[in-house]
């Protein structure tokens, strides 16, 4: 009887120890391990000058000391964009980081004027540390392709050029890309919230 009991204890230990170690490793990775730096070596977001929904100029300098989440959208988008906006509102609410900045850049600046962005912000109750940005289409598209790396297609930002991406981009205080996330997927956005908190703990 005693030997049978010892056997079950042995089996339990053999099974539980690996799971415990795995759990500890995962907890450490999700809490303390630094996020990778993505993109080509030395890649950082390029400077820009855009207008937000309040008609104020927004430049890269205003991201100094900020952890930034950036994405592309347009106000006439009927399906994907409202999902992304909803999930970004969760990021804004639950990331709980004082230096967090959210920036949603328009892929349709011809229709997304400052007044249109202001109406859209009111409709979705977008406020606080969240800018909706518009400006020159060629510059917006160049940022998408060369700075934020959200699309792999070539294009010139001309009248027939159109891009749309569901990616949310996490950018650190040095303007480096630290993660890409599916803005329509709840699990991916939950990971983004965790990664923002991890990034805030980094000593850069």
C-alpha cells in the first residue's frame, strides 16, 4: 500500500514540476523579459507633421518620452475600423500607463478633414491621449510603408494608391518598433496591453 502511494507521489511530482517550471518561465517572460526591437537594424520612425482632430499640429517630437500605439484607419470604414477603435479604447482604459499615446492615422485624408475627424472622435468618444491624424496622403502612406512597416506593398500615395491594415504598432520612447498586433483580435490586443506594461518597466 505504501509503495503504491509513493508511486502516485512520484508520478505527481514528475508531472507537476515541468508544468510549474514552464509557468514560472512564462511568467518571467511576460513580466520582465524585454520585447524585441523589430525592423531593420537602427530603424526608427521618421519625423512627420500632421494635424489632429482639434486642428493642432502633431510632430514626432511630441512622442518624446512616450510609449506609442499607432494604427491606420479611415472614418468611412464600415467594419474593421470600428472594431479597431473599440479595441484601442480597451488599450487606453487598461494599459494604465501615464506616458501612453495613441495615434490613429487616416488612409483617406481627402475625406478625413480635421472637422470630419472631430465628428468621428465625438461619435466614438475618443479623447485624452488619443490623436486622430490627417495630412498629405503621400506623406501618410510613406510613413505606413517606411516608418511603421504596416504594409509590404509598393505605392506612391497617388490617387489610385490605397492601403488598409489591421495592425496596431507598439513604439518605444526611442521611436523603435517593439511589436505588431491584430487590432481586430481580442487575444492579440490583450497581449498588446501586457506588452505596454512590460515596455514601461524597461530601463532603456
